C-alpha cells in the first residue's frame, strides 16, 4: 500500500513539474506575441 502511494506521488510530482515547465513556455509565448502585436500596431499607425 505504501509503495502504491509512493508511486502515485512520484507521478503527481512529475506531472506538476511538466505543468510548471509548460506554464513558463506559455508565459514566454504570450509575452512575445504581445510584443509583436504591439510593435505591429505602432508601425501600422505610423504608416
């Protein structure tokens, strides 16, 4: 029973790490997308 809980905890920890990494990737992508959209908007207004 203890072994079962240990295994479940390891899987949960791995998934949690994966989610954290994924969240950082999404944050970076959102920031880049926002910057590109903002620059495009500025240039569009200048022309």
